[in-house]
């Protein structure tokens, strides 16, 4: 277990990684994958689950993603290749692009996933061109060009995938292959349409066109590939991209704790230390607000965190998971080799040995120096950092990745629609937790005790310490669980009211408030009949009444014995053996305390507990419930900091009155 750092100091257990250590770690990771290569080295099917694209595609993925790591390692050493990595990958290129080989790679028109892997192949070839590409036989080069050229003229990319096509075609152009300016122009327009502000891109649009998909893709894709693209073309990073990268890093540094643990939120988190890619990109492009010493400290802390917590298994492999293997963390597109996008976390090896990032004195990233609350307006987050315990919390009032149309019965995405995310806890990922969310979730319980789900998040307010959002809710009925029990083999939904959720923060303390209003009172009106498919096939409304439940931060450990629970009246506290504590205290309308134990639901430990508070009676429209929600490394943290939560109907606000006399005002309260 990592020792919590003191404010203003680097964690004692996180020594600054030297460049030699990064090199040795890259060599170890690559060496461990070699036994799994096919005879001709074109396919590298690694142990683990098979992705939705199939085992054939997964074999290509293993080749491409480890090749990216090998390319960074060799380019950073100016062609130095003591372990013969490039010959290994040259053989794979020869067989993978040979249409007669039993190890041939799927073409882009055969597997869409091949676009992603082709981008890594293109980047790897560009970075190692003098030592690999220029030494390949002419016919092999022609076959590689033909395989990569399958992307030219294709379209339909609506998220970070536009950059895969861009870097592939940039490499093709650099070696005299085919490319199409129309592809690049279309991708430029799409990318600009997904840029929000402050360096943040939404990774695609929701079904209603909103830009509210925010996660680590903003860094390890949207900001890394422009730098790699510029390197392929032999030019500096465009100033527009440099300004955005600098702005992004100014905010992203707040998402990594001084213990090296990054925020666990969003899809594809099995890529682990790929979160370092934009930090290296900023240094490569000279577009970072961090000093060289701070960049070195942050990247070292993150790498050490993952290696210290079992990210590499006994075989030397990166399994699907966050720390150790945990298949429930993956998306359907993830296979056994997918975690090797972590190779992007080694992009720092492209920096020469005499670069200041390797030679400058240690420096402390600004967020590690003092307790802070930072509003990130583009994603709609309040970020709360407490260096004394290494915890970073994100209160989510703006990111939902709502891809499902309203007419489709759907569950909350646990990686996007929870109220809270942090770097030391995880959403609960067992099937029951996805179907009936509780952790870091505000729900209305129906007559059978089933929790509501969030739809798209509508932003109401984001201040320096107060955030408010609202969402129309619905209940998900899985087969056999509906109120009538008359459907089989499909899921149904019941529509509900609009639930408004607010967060008021002071250090590690959050007051979480909620109330519900009818859709009409919240300004939600139905479109004219025949103009909106979702409305025309709308699910029936649940009649109520409803009781509020506020779920707290989940806490995981190796065993149940490591998680102590105290619940009495309107207070519940879960304390782990290392002192990390998740607690709730009812402040208004929430009097029943619960703590639900789970097994196998959390990637951070075999056992986990979710605390919650529930109302004793149904809530009427406008009834405000509130709880003090705490996640801290201090088991003695008090729960008596709040004097009262008081609606002020005449002003249409709610006051949170702290015992020291400070009063926070929550706008959007009902009269």
C-alpha cells in the first residue's frame, strides 16, 4: 500500500524514475510478450478475453500495440536496438501483409478495428524509419503500403478515430503512398466540431447531439495524435493544438494524486498509464505548463503506482484490469492485448537523454502542494484534491456519454453517469450494480425498492465550490422484474420525473442535495405527435410514490475483514484497515443508514462496501434531501461540520450553513 504523502512533498515511496528505468521497463514488457507470438511474428494473441472483433483482430492488436512501444524505445536510443526488436517486427510485417500467409492481418474492410491498429503500425514505422522501413525489401514495403491504404477514402469516424486516419495517411504520403486530402479536410471539420473549450474534446456526440463525453481520451488520443502527426510530417505542432494541449494539461494535472493514482473514470481505463501520454506530448511539443521536474515527478508517480499495485502479472504481462486482472472493467472491444495501449505512457522515451525532463531537479506539481477545489467547466466537473491523503475526487455534473436513444431501455453507464469519481475508488461493476446502481448515485426508489437511472445530464450551475445539474430519470425493468412480470427476454423502462442534484464542497467534505420535480415544472415538454420517435414510443410513467436514496463512495479491500462498518441512525461509516474512510451523515430527509457488502464487483479489491442513506418516507415534489458525503484518508474526520441545510423559497435557493459560519448558496432550488 502506498504511503500517503504529506502536503508539498513527493511521496516517499515514489522515487523519480530515471530514463534507464523507463527503458528497462519497456524491455521487460516486450520480452514478456514474445512467447505468445505466432511463428512468423505477425500475430500476438495475448492471454485474456476475446474482443468483439474476434481473435484474429486481437492478434493484430497485440503486434501493433507492442510495436508502438518498441518504436518509442528504439527511436529514443537513436536506433539502438540491443535486443533485436526491429527484426522481430520486420518479420511480422513481412508475414502480416502477405495475403498468402496463414498469419496475414485482417484488412481494414474486413475488421473495422484494424484502423486503430494500423495507426500504431504507421506511427511505429515513422518513428523507426531509418532502421526499419528503409531496410525492408521493396515488395514488403509495397505490401505494407497496400494494407495501410485500405483506410484511404473511408469515412464514418465520429470520435477520436479521425486521428487514426490522419496519421496513417500522413505516413503514406511520406513514403509516396496514396492519400486523400478530402479525408483530412472532413476529419478536420469533425474534430473542430468536437472541441469544447479549455483543451477538452468530447469524444463523440450523444444521440441528441450534445458534447458530453469526457474522459482520458481527451489526452491519450485527442492531444497525443496531433503531436505524433506533426512528427511524421517533420514540423512543429500547430499553434492551435499547442495552445489546447497546454490548457488541457493545466487541468489534467489535477486528476492525478500525489500517490500516483489517476482518476478512475471513463471507458478503456485498462490502458492504465496511457494517461501519461499527453504529459509526454506536452513536453515533446514544448506545450506544457508543468516544469520538467514536475513532469518527471508526475509520470514517475503514476508508473510506480501501477507497478506497485500489480498491474503487471506474474508472467510480466498487462492483463485487462486496473491493478490486477479484472475483466469486468473492459468494454466489448477490449481483448487480451488491448491494455498495451499503455505503450503511449512510454512516449517520454522519445526525449533524448540530456533533456531537462531527465536531468532537472525534482519539482512538485502544483496540485500536490495544497488542498484545492477546481471547477473544470468544459466537462462540468468539480475536482477536489487533498494532498494529505492523496485523494482526488471528481463531482460529475456534466459528462454522461448518452449514446442510447430515449426509446431504448438502458442502464446508467457506470463509467460516466455516477455523481462522483475518484482516484482511489471504482464504480461497482457486477451485473446487479449496473442494473440497479447505488454507489455514488442519487436515486428515487420505486414501490418495489428499485433505483432510478439517470438520462442525459443538463447543467444548471458550476461555481467555485457549488455544482448543480439535473436529469430526467427512469426505472429499468430487466426480464421478470417488471411490475407486472409479463415480459420475457427483453428490458423495459418506466419514465420518471426530473431529479436535480447538487454538490457543495469544502475540502474532503461534500454536501450532496437532491429534489425532484415533474417534467413540466422543469421545462421538459413533449414534442408535437409524429415529430419525435422517442416521444411517440415513450415508455409509461411510473406512478410513484418515490423515496430518495443517496449512495456514498464505495470502498474496496482484499477481504471483508479489512472493511469495518458502523451504521446508526442517519450515519454510516466504512473504514478500511489503512484508515481510508467513506462516510455519510443525513442532513435532511435521509434517516436510514445502510452498508451493502459485495464480492467481485470492484477492480481495487475482492471485497467492497457501498454505504447509503434512504428517506423514511416518500418525497413530495420539491422536497430537498441532503447528506454529508465524505471520502478521506483520515478515519477521525468529523461529520458534524454542517449546521443545517435550509431551502429559502422566497429566493428560490437552498442555503448550506456550516458550523463555522460560512454559508453556501445552491441556486435552482424550488419554491
